[in-house]
C-alpha cells in the first residue's frame, strides 16, 4: 500500500485490451533462434512501444535544435517540448511545481546529484546515514563515498526472511546524529514494496530528509510526492518504456535551493566572471550543459503512454501474472522463490537446487526466454539470503500468461539438462 492508499492487489485491470497493447511493441515480435521472444527482464529495462519510437523520430526529423539558446523556430519548439516533458513528469509524480523536477541521466545520476548537492554540503563527521539491506548499489555506493570523505557512518535496516524491512529496527536506528535516509521504494531484487509513507513520517519526526529510490516503483505504483512527503524521489525513463540516458530527480524546492550544484557548466549559471559565478535558479542550477533533449521528450511521451492505460490497471494486470507465476513456480520441486513479501510488484527471484543461476539463464535463453541472472546490483540482499545470485523474472503489462507457461516449461528443461 502506498501513500495514495493504492495497492496492486486492490485494483482491477478494467476493460483494457492487453493483446492490443502488446501489439504496440515491435520488439516483442522478435524470434530468438527461431523461438518467440519471451521478455521477462523488465525490471532491468522495459521495451518501447511504437508511439514513443514515433515521438522520437518526429523530434529528430522536425523539432531538433539546442534549447534555451536561440530565438529561431526549431530552438523554440525544442525548448517548449523539453519544458512540456518536465510538466508531464511534474503531474505524473504530483509535484507542486515544475521547477522541482530535474532531468538527470538516470536514477544513479540523480542519487549522485543529491549526494554531492545535499550530502557534501550538509553531512558532517560523526553524522549517520540510514540505508536498508534492500538498496540497489546505486543507493549505497554514493553514500559510502560521502561517509568515507566526511567521516560519517552508514546504518543499515535489516530485512526478515520474506525480504521485508524490519521497521521496528529502522525506528531504533534514529538518534540525534541521524542526518539522512536513503530508501528504496520497491526492491529490484525481490519486488518488496516498502511502507515508505510510514518511514518518511518517522524520519521527519527527527527532521531527517529522505531520498526515495523509485526506479522500480514508478513503473508499477501511483507516485504522489506531496502525499508521500519524501524529500527526494528518483527514477529512470528506461524502466517506464522510455529511452535510456534520462531520468528524473524530484526534490522539494526549499531543499534544492539550499543545495550546491553538482556539475558546473553552461545553462546552470546566471552570470560568470573569472572572479565569481552566480548560479541559475532551480531546476537549471542542476542541469549543466546540453541536457538529453530527445530522451526527455521521449520520457514525456512514455508518461503519456502509461497514464493513458493507467498505472493502477497496469499494476493490477501485472499482479495477475505474478500470482499465476508464483503458483506455477511453487509447484516445481527444487525451485525456491526468494522474496515472498506480502506487498510485492511483479518480480520473481528464484533459485533452483543444484544449478547455478547463470546456467539457468543460458538454457532459458535457448528457449527465447530473457531473465536476469546475478546479484541484480543488490549484493547485500544476496548476502542476507546466503546465496551468490538468483534468476529473476520481472513482468510488464505486455507480458501474458502463456509466456509464464513457457518459462515454467523452460525451468523444467533446465532441470532435465543439469540434474
Ligand atoms: N535503483 C533501482 C532500485 C534499480 O532497479 C536500478 C536499475 N536496476 C537503479 C537504481 C539504477 O538505475 P539506472 O541504471 O537507470 O541509473
């Protein structure tokens, strides 16, 4: 359940024609070694529908120029469309103002921006930063870098055997030295949906700002940054059917204004002399150089595409796939699902007794099935379960039940080959 009261389990799929939606995705017609592609690596990167590909082509063929720099026709169009994309993101996350949306190159870049802009300015020796066992490396390593530079300390929230955060332990970590919380909204390795509203409210009792890594939440849950009240919210376009190379940082305006810039260069300045540079206002202060204009416009088109279907309907449909796949995998002897939280998105991490995940991925690939194998950039999660890696099937709204059947048959083939 998120701050808007929405849980994928309580929504309905409505009257969406999912087959018709699937037909929007040209890549899904591919054959791999003669076998139809079954794409279950959506948590790493989702696929792009024709509508967004067309939008990118239209930009490149009729609208491209650099932005903010000229009065000619193309520059004005590109500047306007770039701004419209920002406004679409503002609406998508329900931010109060468009200047609270910063374009970044992705989730990782957005977290690094906050680390440099906020952390390096405000975190001092002896301060404590709370992270969780579920974090992606992107929300661990920047804070470790900061901690070692400043002499600050990282405190970690443990998880239980289902892969859920131990909230009581989280609350016990707070003290007067706590200065920042980095919190993953949905675990990429396990699918666990974290109770971010409760955790944000608790941190705010200590006046501690919270950054939410929403990379895996934005494609599946309704985001309302005002209702959730987190201080920063970040995600990437490429997990939302958009292009690679672009993502966003939402930050409360007062915090963004107080922060120092991350990168210096063009557009992030109001004036420059060799004696002194005066920085531009937000969001420009954090968007040095030519931004990913085409990708940002594609990001905006992706938001239009997803909101036209409805994130709640998407989540409800994906949840039917999750329930079906969970039941099927639970019936196969030797298969163990890692991550069984009560609130999950459509991600299934699993192991097969006696078979290394990389071997599983290799054999499934021969059947055209794309799953991810490895530590999923979440090594502390693997360490917690005492395993080197898992295989992960992550579903999107363009997947279908028959593909889950193909996965189940593929897993049985893997077992025949190796056992
Ligand atoms: N956080 C989470 C939870 C993720 O799943 C990912 C992508 N796997 C990232 C951060 C990093 O995203 P990006 O590579 O787009 O910066």
